[in-house]
C-alpha cells in the first residue's frame, strides 16, 4: 500500500508538470516568436538605413570631387 501512495504521488506530479509545461509553452513560444520577429524587423530597418547612408555619402563625395 505504501508503494501505491508513492507511485500515485509521482504520477500526479508528472502529470501536473506536463500540463504546466504545455500551458507555459503555449504562452511563451508565441511571445518568443514575436520578439524574434521584432528583432528581425529592427535589423532590416537598420540595414536599409545603413545602406542608404553609405550611398548618400558616396554620392556626396563624388559630387564634391566633381565641383
């Protein structure tokens, strides 16, 4: 009988842990995906701004050298 109580407690703990992990994954994974998506968007915007800045500087130097 002692063994059955211990086995029941371990089984209940495992079941609760699985349910909590599934709920946590259902909440955390979309937030993590949104965070990575925002970081990718920020990287793209920064990359476009950097390319635009370097093109502007290149054209400005060529215009100054021609004058």
